[in-house]
């Protein structure tokens, strides 16, 4: 007969396992330091066994060799998953999540922008019963003012448009309980916006505030365009508001044209003044065709996503793991 545990707080201590997932894309300059810091933190938690999963997301610098060395030095704790090419941060994290076996699972960037020491604080909250502990960036070092501003706008915008409340100023740095990880594994969607997916799941979610440091070394893999694309992914995957916007455009333009039609009928029927009006006509045609194209584009975004979903391709492919 299995022993049942009376409550979560007791369940969450003693001979448990912590998994840390680290997606890496061309991080050879930081990866050893990252490993030193993360392993240091994990060693400090003595009632926990731990597992660190590095997902090499198709790096073309020396990251693969570095990870191989790290793994060989600590085969008990380190697992490396080499993806077959660069699939992107969200897919790399998903690969880690699928492979994670821990009772608590932490997602952290490889560039030390998220201080590994915060994991201890996350664990404390988890022990007290939290199912998701998400990092909130109270301060951010070494980001351009432009990135901070666009991030601000983005998180506020997406929250207005979507029914899922995504906490402001969070990234993917977070701790997930086993049951949340299992739930996440049941979400096969292709356009992955993990912070939104976790918010959608529910459970007991609590924040932990931290200072986001500057990158330890190397450069960001998210230049503006990629960031913009990612932001659109967030919006289109979590909101159908753009479609409603299309309807609103359509209604407004139709109402305006109705007025126009009456006006022209009046000119045509009751005055002799109906040849002029070319300017207005051209403006109207250009304007409405512009709006139509925008609307078509919005609809296209969703169709493209539906197309991506129905292909049912795997989110990532593993080349080899060690
Ligand atoms: N990353 C990845 N695949 C990619 C791009 C980035 O696995 O295609 C990893 C990267 O190695 C880092 C994390 O995702 O660990 C966040 O990337 P980055 O620091 O470049 O983004 P930023 O913090 O500037 O938004
Ligand atoms: Mg970074």
C-alpha cells in the first residue's frame, strides 16, 4: 500500500529532484561560468538531487564542445540535448521540458541575465505550496532604452487584447511544479509562447522579484525583428482581438460608404453637379483597398498559423543527446 502524504508542504521536501533547463545558442563565452554558477546553487540545496539539462539549439560556435566537456566532467548531473538545427528559444525550452524528470523544473537563460541564486528563493516558495514561481524583472541592467520601452508596451498591449492574464515584465525564468510540466507537455501547439501558456494553465502562481543583470558575455540572439516576430506570436496565439479589429474596420468603412452612397445619389438625382468628385473617388478607392489588404493580412496571420498547426510537425528534432 502506498503512503499518502497529508499535505503539499510535507510532500515538497526530502529526496526530491530539481531540474534546471538551460537553452543555449552560441553561448561559448558564458557557458562555463553559467554552469559553475548554476551547479553551485544546486549543490547548496542538500535535500535535493538535481539534473541540469543544456539544450544546444543548433549553435555554430564552440558551444557543443563546451557542453560536451561539461557533461563529461559531471555525468551524474548534466544532460545535453543537441538539436538538429536552430529551432529557436521557445522550442529549445520545450525540448528541455519534455526531457525533464524533476519534481520541480526551472527554466533559465544561459547568459546569466537571470541570476541562478534566485532559484533558491523560487524553491522556498515552491516548498510553501506554489505551483509556478515566475521571475518578475524589478530592474533590468544593460538593456537599451528602446528594448525596455517596447517590452513595456508589448506586455500592456497583450494583456488588453487577451483573456489570459500574462504577468507584466516576466520572461521564461520560472520554476514549475511537476504537475504544471505535465500539463504543459499536453499542449502541442506549434507557435509557442511559453510564458503565456503557463499563465493560461492556472494553478497557484506566485511572483518572485529580481534584478535582471546585463548579459555576462556574448550578444543578444534577439535583435529587433526577431523580438517583433516573437511579440506577434504572443499576440496572435493568445488573442483573436486582431480579427475583431478587422470586423471593426469593415463596419466603420461600410458605414462611411453608406453615407457616401446617399450623398452621391443625392448629387446625381437632384443636382446637375455630378461629374466632379474624382478626387474623392480615388481617395475612397485607395483607402478601402488599403484597409482590405490589412484585413486580409490579419486573416492571413491566423490562416498561416492554422496551416502550421495542421502539419503537425514535431517542435524540434534531437540530433544526439548525452
Ligand atoms: N536562445 C536559443 N535559441 C535561439 C535564441 C536564443 O536557445 O534561437 C537562448 C540563448 O542562448 C539564451 C536565451 O535563449 O540562453 C535567451 O536569449 P538572449 O539572451 O539572446 O535573449 P535576450 O535576453 O536578449 O532577450
Ligand atoms: Mg539574454
